[in-house]
């Protein structure tokens, strides 16, 4: 994935978990902040874009 949209559903390619894009730092960034669906943690985690795919 080379570009993500805030609020978009995503899936981690390696680990298989799903989540929602919380924030994209900049158009040139190679990562996004993602809230995992299965996490009770109120803070998003930083994930490399190459590890994400759209989870339509």
C-alpha cells in the first residue's frame, strides 16, 4: 500500500490483524497510525505502509 486515507479499514499483511487508519502524518511518510480492532489500547500504533493492505 503506498497511500492510505484517514478512517480507511486496513489489514496487516504479516500478522493478519485489522484496524482503522487513525492518522497519516504526511503524503511522503512511509507509515500510518493505525487503531487495531482487537486492541483496548486508546492510542494508535505506527505501522509501515508496506505492511498494510486495504480491508474492504
